[in-house]
């Protein structure tokens, strides 16, 4: 197996502190999350230790109940671990309180969800502005940055459209622009193609790959292997643990879009982008 395709070992014996050299963007150490359901304790995550480097495009997969969504919630500062430690951009955040976590979410994390979560009464530009309002950015600069984010996702001609006037793919692009507008350190996408048809899903993956080539760090949760194929790293969860963590040659969404769409029973084999 070539070196760039070799599985990456998930190690629990690394030093707890960063030395500032080669520092990962996201790092977890023995991360555990337990939930109480009546008299029962449910283990959603157990001793998860891994790192995500700046510039990674990682797909997180696993069956229902495997821990992949809980992992996304913890690294997205939406939830706190029961035990273990978690660093984001060199800052330990695992023990921070709700207000501090909210500030980090606004400054360093962009979220994309399956159902878009746009406000129907606001046009695309105003939806994208929302994180900037929460960040206290003045109105003129907000408009400028929101318009630039919409141009970046190919919606320069849709900035005054309401969500109900946009297709599902266009609404998801607005959601991505909103996630990018604060220039986050990482983009977290939870089943971003779950509400889209096959071709629109492919267009979305092409956009995410383009953003990743520009330097964006992207982590997506998906249950679809054909979507995970467009990431350059695949992390599989099972029973709250990391089952495997491998680099892969990413399928090229741009080239796949140039081919006629195949019936679902006979999908076209995606072309691959050589792993970095």
C-alpha cells in the first residue's frame, strides 16, 4: 500500500499539551460522552483520540448510534464531553462554559445542516448576514462580506431571493455562504446532501472540494459512501469509538458532473483525485 494511502493509527499516548509545531486544528484526547436515559447510561463516545489538520477534508461515517453525530456536536462546541480533552485551533475548549463556547462557535466554526435552517422571511443576503450581526459587525461591512460569500458559492444573482424562491441546492449554497461569512477555522457539515437529489448533491460536493482546494478545512457527517468518496480522509465510528481512520484518493466531483448521470442501480465509477 502506498504511504499516502496507509491507515493512520489513532494513538492515545501522545502528549496532552501542544508545543506549537505542526499543531492540528482539531485534537481530541480520550474524549468520552455519556448520557443518562432513565436508569441507563448510554455511551455515545468512548476514549476518542484523533487529530484533524488544517486543510483536511474528512468524511465521518458510521451506523446509527455509532457516535458520529455526537462527535460532530462536541467538536462543534454544541455539546461538552463527560471526560477527556478537546482543543480547537490550539485552545483547550473541553471545559469552557456556555458563553465561551458560543463565542468560539461564532468565531471559529461554520455549520451546514441537512435542512438548511434558513429564515423564510429573510432574503439570501440577510440570511448570510446573521452570524455577522451576532459578532457585532457594522451594517455596511456586513453587507459587503455577505455579498462576497454568496459570490463565492455562485449565487451573486440570487442575493435578494427568499429561500422559497430558491431550489434546494441553492438554499444549501446560501447555508454554506452563511457558514463561511465569519471566515471560520473549520466548516462542519451534518448530512449536507441528505435533502438533495443526486446531481445537486454532486454539485454541492464539487463546491466543497473547490473550497477545500482554497484552503478550507471541512468535516462532513454522512451515511452515504458515494458522498464520502469525495473526501480525502474517511473516519469510521462504531459503538462510540473510532473504528478506522484512513486517507483516500478523493473522487473528483468536477469530472463526475461532466458525465451523464447513471441510473441508481448502475452508478458510474468516480474518478479520483490523487491524495496529497
